[in-house]
C-alpha cells in the first residue's frame, strides 16, 4: 500500500498513535494484535465474523509506525505504513521480516483489494482528523501561481465513473453543504478563515469518495480481465499493487489541480472586472 507522513510532535507520539489505532480496530470489531520491535510499533488486524470468512482467515491488514529518517521538511516526521499479508499466529515470537513479508494468494488479491484501500483511507483520516496529527503534504511554494495559463494548461482528469443513485446522493449532499457555507460566508456569518477551513474538509471528503469510486471501477475491470484469462496471476497482482501504490495519489493530485484551475479562472475574472486588485489576486493565488 503506502507510506503516510505526519509531523512528529513529541516522544509520546508513536505510542499514543499505536494505542489509539488498536482501540480503533477493536471498535470496528477487528481482531487486533500489536507489539514494539526495533523502535517500530507493529500492528496486525483481521476482521471477525462473516467478512473474515469472505476475505479469508489468514488475511491481515498490517501497520508499521516509526519515525522517519528521511528529510522532506524542516520538521521531524513519523510514518504510518500500511500493507496486507498473512496473519501471524505468534506476533511476539515472530521475526520482524516474517511479519511483513509474503505474497498474496490469487483469492486474497481478488477478495481484499478494495477492502484494503478503503480501510487505509479510513485509518489515515482517523489519525489526521480525530487524533489531530498534521499530515505532511508536498511543498507547492516553488510554483509561481500568477503564471498559470488557464486556457492553455490542460489537466488530465480522472476516469469518469457512472455513479449509482447512492453515490450521486453522497456527492450532491456534500456539494450542497459547500453551497450553504458560501451563502454563510457571503452573509458574513463565517469569516474567510472559517469558511476556507470548513470548505476544505468537505472538499477532502468529496475527493476521497470520488477516488474510491474510480478505484472500485478499476478493480472491477482488473478482476474481469483476470477471470477472462487476459491477465495471468502475476500480472494481476502486479497491477493491483500498482493500483494501490499510485492511483490514489495520482487521482487526488489531478482533482486538486482541476479545482485550483477553476479557482484561478474565477479569480482572473474578478480581477478583469475590477472586483479585486492585482495584489489581492496574487495573494489569493498564492494561498491555493
């Protein structure tokens, strides 16, 4: 799956996140075990009940929590790394490599691909929003916003997925909430900072749902190709791994670029009509 970076605040962070994640899985009715090895907190979790039968009794969602040795910013960072693999019967006695190595069987790959992606997204959202850890994101400060050419800067958009009625309702409800926020901001009920903060939370929810819809569609096509013999086992599992490692980040980046493109267009229109000054335009562009 992937590595997710968060700002390291104190020496208690790893243990606090470790304990919180274990409780989070227990509340979701998962069987969960954890241990600390070599300054790394390790967790494995598997679903109980009917979903466990469907996914397989040996299938586990695995997590490593540790401090980063890489330097992506001026702040120290911690990493939450997720993967899928076999459930270890004796995690305390197992070697570190044994806990997180081992390929997936054909059935495991088909049954749990979507499950693992959704669970990872929920977990990272929990750490970021409920535990209030700041997620490290790419530094866009070197980009020169005023030079953006709205008309001639094509952005590749994610695959258009035909949504069912429930999926449409989810997105429409979130967009309706954003419209209500815009009205509240126009009526001076919300300050600009309050409006932007609340709006960004809703936009992130929309992004997450849209990404999951796209990934679900891609998974269906991969599974069809595998069942029809177009892909062999190795090719199928390689494409699953690539889907997990790259698709989510790529689609989110494309959606953010598309959203910023629309914002730039609106700001340019406001500048051309004298609604905002050039200085205000440049300041707003820099905040995108």
